[in-house]
C-alpha cells in the first residue's frame, strides 16, 4: 500500500499539473499592445484590455464587425484600432475605460492602425489611397481629434514605429500577400528602413532576404520579428552602433506579433500572450480568461440558398444534391421536401456525390473529430451514415463514383489519386499529381464500363496531360502530347471516344509567377481521341 507521504505527494503533483493546465487561460488572443498598466489585444473580432496587476479584463468593443490592430496611446489612456463596422476598414479611437468609439479616418480605401506619434497627438496608419492604378501602402497620420489625414512620406510603408524623439521612424515597406509563408526568402522580404523625417534620408537594417516584420522602437533600440534562425523570434537593432542582437530563441512555432512599453515586450505565440522583461531576460505567459457572450455566433436559422455548391442531379433526375455552409442537402426538382442529410452544424461536410443508382449519397466529413472520412448514406436520410476512413489523407476533393458502384475515386491534399473499394472500405493510391495548384481540379472521370479512370496531371513543364488508369492491371498511361496543356477529360458513352480541352499555345503562361507570361492569351479547343485503332476518325465518313 502507498504511504501517506506518497499519497500526499501524488495529490500535490496532481494539483500542480491541474493548476499548470488551468493557468493557461483563453487561447487565440492576438495582436497585443502594451502600456505600463494594461495590455490590449484582439479576440473574437473584438478589442479587449486587461489590467496587468489584477488580470481584470474589459471588452472595449462589442459588435458583429471585425475589429483588430489595437494600439494603446503613449499615456496609456486610449486605444486606436481598426473596424469595418461602417462598411470599410477605418481607424477608431476609444478610452481604455470603454465607451463609444470615435472614427478618425473616412477615406474609402482601407486604413490600418499602426501606432502613435511619440507625443501621442497623432495616430499612424497605413493605406493604399492615392496609389492607383496598382495599390501599395504609404504611412499616413491623423490627429486624435480627427480631421484631415497627412502623408508621412512618399516611401512605401505598410508598418512603422516612431523613435522616442519623433524625428525618425522605422518602416516595414512591403505588405506581404502571404504572411504565413514560413522561411520564405523571396522578393517580398525587404529590409526594415530607418527614415529621418527631417531630410528623408534612410538607413537599412541589413538582412539576407529574411522575414523582418513588426518594427517597434523602444528607447535606443528597434525591436522586430525575424526568422533569421528559421523560426520567428524577437531581435533588436541599435541604430547608433549598428549592433544586432537576438532577444528570444524559441524553436518550433513562431512568434506572431510584437508590442512593447518601457523595458517589457509583449508577444503572441501559440494563441497565448507573453511578457518578456528586457532587464531580467525572463518570459512569462499571461493567464487571461475571456467570459462573454457572442450573440452573432449563437445558433440560429440561416438561409443557405445563396451558398449552394457542388450541385448535381440524381440518376433519376428527381432530386439534386448540394453542399451549403458545411451541410449536405438533397432538394426535389418538383415535388417533395428538402432534406438535410447531415444536421451537423459543428462539422464541415463537403463534396457530395450520388451513387450511380441514385439510392445512396457520399460526401466527406470531419464529424468524428479525427480528420476527414468518407460518409455513405441512403438518399432518404433516415439511416445512420457509414463511415470509411481515408487513412493518411488529411483532406479530399472530387469524389467520383464508378458507374458499377464498386469504387469511388478522389484526390487528396498530397495530390494522391486514391480509389476506395466500397464493399470493403480498402483504399489504394494509383497516381500522384504534379503540382499543388491542381488540387480539386484534376477532372477525375470514370469510363462507362468502370474499367478506366481519366484525369489531368501537370508535367515538369507545368503543362497538363490527360492520364488514364486501368482497373485491370493498375497501370497508368499518358495519352496526350506533353507540349500541349490538356484538361477536362470526358468519356463518350459509346466507349469509343475520349474528349478533352487543350491548348497548344500556352507557352509562358504555364509559369504563373513568371512576369514574361503577363501578355499570354492562350486559346483552348475541344479535342477527341479514338480509343480503338480500327475506328475511323469522327471527322471522316466511311
């Protein structure tokens, strides 16, 4: 038997583990901004503020609009933020004690709050106004009292932070179109710029095409996020000496957002907010708990008629099936009632397809919480669906039932073309696609005798070819020219012909990121292949 000491030790260990788990607080807190006494952040599309000493949390906004980018004023009394409550994204200001926010920007172009002037009299924001025909951001400022906005500099700028004396500003010039492209080393990664506001001279913070973002000027240093060590960490740069220093050394998940005040930095990581003391070099996670209602997220009746997709008719032509807002419906063409086949508002159901006889339907669902599975149910929606695991596939597209009802083909997130044997639920991979951008658009289609599967697949030159897979011997065959871009295969019911679309002049347009292709304007035409050597050309008469 366990001794009393061991029992008490186990109880203490359990309490410590439990307290460590419960102390984590609410997750998905984002975009922290720090003052001496408070931290402001966005959560659930609203702006919140927490008192650091007591953890008392106040909700500053409560609308169905999307509100983000909070920034506490230098005196700690105000918060500016973004909201689209009036239709377009504008900058608003509100007291840290709450109340009705005041709108500061009114231009139709979006205005993104970026911070404050050193004296707290102006708000800094980024906008692409007055940059037609191609939009790019400049930094502007507007008085906290409202009124006209003023262009800060003609230098590009999507983010920035003033020096303490207000005479300089550190600028991130480029608005990245994919902020989650981890370890990207392309042309969007430009150096942070220290701009002298008096004579517009510049000094670059040297980088080697690294992802340097979220500049923050505190004291004599500029702090920013950088993936120089292949994980986004906090770094500092001293303009006077040019010294570059790494502040944090986390591995695994990135640090996503940076704020700061005095000798403390606030950052977001893994959905939690953290404080880093620059004096002691210690980091702690804040335990902030959100308890509030979100009336716009409550269960309600929703008209989904304008959200229908993946629509197809049954074999009898009497009902249509469709996906809308993560539910699967069948709808009568003339008489009868609509049926919700899934009734699972907490799951994502998609890509419905009829069985060849029309007596069953199949779709993909994550209803069991273990990833996506193939669901098969009677079309009347009465019986419980049968679930077939799709194994290592994390997502699936283009379910295509063979005409004999024995197999179902689909394409997954790794471009694998997979075939399910419906009787046993076993799955095999028959081919792998050529490029990620063709996921969900490979045109899987069965021949009328269920012996062949046709689809398109990108080659090394980015041109798609029509491939056919044989159910008899599990072989694949390319049946179109590698220098033509071919897609959308369709079998003739007579079993003698295969139709598809193709272009023989795609040329440079195959490289979507190649600026040489900007003027390419390829034409596509319908083509037909004789499947039997003895058949005459369909364009010739006997």
